[in-house]
C-alpha cells in the first residue's frame, strides 16, 4: 500500500514539473516575439528616415528665419549695375624724388659725433653729425684776425674823425683812416660769407655741424664716429614718406587710357584693401628694356602698410564701363569646383529653403565688390550676399554624413 502511494506521488511530481517547463517555454517565446516586433518597427522607421533623406534634393538647406539671423546671413537681390573688366599690372611704391635730400659733407674731416640713427625722424636744421675739419680751423682763424683788424681800424677811424672835426688833424689823415676801416669791413664780410657759403660758422673751433636740410626720415646712413669722410661721400639720405609715388610700366594697348590727373586703384600684394593714386605723368619715351611707358602717380592717402619699395597690384580697366546683372563678390563660393551662390528657393511660414546655384561669371567691378553674372541667375532673385561660407560648410557636412 505504501509502495503504490509513492508511485502516485512521483507521477504527480513529474506532471507538475512538465507543466512548469511548458509555461516557462511559452513565456520565453512570447517575449522573444515582442522583441523582434520592436526591432522590426525600429528598422522600418530607420528605413523611412533614410528614405526621407534620400528624397530631399541635393544642394538644399532648410533654415528658419531666426536661424538665418543668428548665423548672420544677409540677403540681397540680384540687380543690374556698373562693372568693368580689370587687368592687374605689377607696380612699386617709391619715394618722391622731389621730397628727398642726399647729404654730403662740405668739408673733408674726421667724424666726432653722430647724433641720429637709421629710420629716425628729424626736423629741418637739426644737427645730424659733427666733423673736425683742419681746413676750417684756418678759415675761422683768418676770420677772427680780420675781425680784430676791423676793431682797430674802427677805433683809428673814430679818433681821426674826431680830430678832423676839431681841426686838429689833417683831412687826408681822416680819409686814410676811413679807407682802412672800409677795407677791414670788406675783409670780415668776405671771410664770413665764405664760411656761410660752406655752412660753417666762425666760432666752432674747427668743428663743422652737418644739419638736416629738410624734415623727414633717415632712410640711408653711412657714417660712424672715428672715421674720415670726404667731400664726395653720401653720408645721409632723408626722405619725406608722406608723399610716396606709385610707379609701374604700362603696356602699349593701354597707352591711350591713362592721362595726367586720372585716378587709379591699387592693392598691396598681401592685402585686399584698395588704395587710390593720381597719375602725375607718363614718360615721353618707352622703357629700353620692356618697351613700355613708365607711369608715376601720387598716392591719395597714407597708411602704415604703404612704404617705399612695397610691391603692389595696379588695377587697369580694359574696356569701357558697362551695366550688367551683378552680385556681391562676398556671395561667391566654390562648390565641387564650380562657381556657385546660395539662392532662396522658397519661403513659407518662417521656413526658408536655400539652394546652391551654379553661375557663370563675367567681369569684375573696379572696387572688387561686384561680379557680373552671365547665366544661372535672373534679375530680382534673392541670394545670400554675406555668410555663404557657413552654408557651404553645412552643405559639405551633410554630404559627408550621407556618404558615411
């Protein structure tokens, strides 16, 4: 009886275990099916998003009006205006030779002092250097002797004049003293004039002061303390940098397009800042080496980067000014190697759709601000005039994301 009960108990236990296993398997299958459905739904959504991305047209960017303001995008309207075709010619800034001084000593002598440095600004009459000049010692001594003789002759003349007026001295004695006095005056004046002509004075004990003949900047200096200098030596050059010249060679095809008084634009080679100069003259004969005319123009303004010997680009118009459809140069970007701008394709409810548009360009304006548009744009069409480089970066970023 006991054995039968044990057999029934074992059978009931087995059935219970089977039921539990069946329930666990069913739950596992149900959970697995739910997970697969969720993954499938997510995959379908990803495919849908990818499909939506592929459906958007290439080269388009959509922004809100607020985003355009935040990114500093400026909108302009394509319109007609004046443009001209420009040729760039190499030129150089040079010192106006009419505002330049080459200084040589009036005496050969020994350098005692040098009072200025290269690049220093000086004023007219300022002492640049001091020389000890043996020749000057003799001339100053001669002047002092003549001045001493003049004093004696003056005293003798005054005494004889007094005696003659009193009837004590003969008239011929008075006339002799007067003639000696006049001769002494002439001798002093002659010695003084000789020293003045050489820029020296009579009381410097053989020292000659080299002074600045004009105000300006010391651009060249070839003198040091202790050396001997000669009459022919050029020891200083002073330049006035406020009146620089622009100098360049003009090809023959432009010879009739420039004349004195005409304004021309130029840019320093490392800068896009435009400056202006006024043509002063064109040489009457062509340059021997290049066969071109040399043009000199006076700068119309001053700037820190405008210095002697700076290389520049001169902008010369090739053709008469004409009116054409134009855009601002700042709008232009190179996209996939093509000249392109961003146009406003549509505007709806604060949403702005921008599109990269290829354009064919013509001439540029003389100030470099405008570009002629031959094709790819119509008058009245809106485009991004400033900030287009941000749109180009955004476009390239999106394209890189699609490729990835």
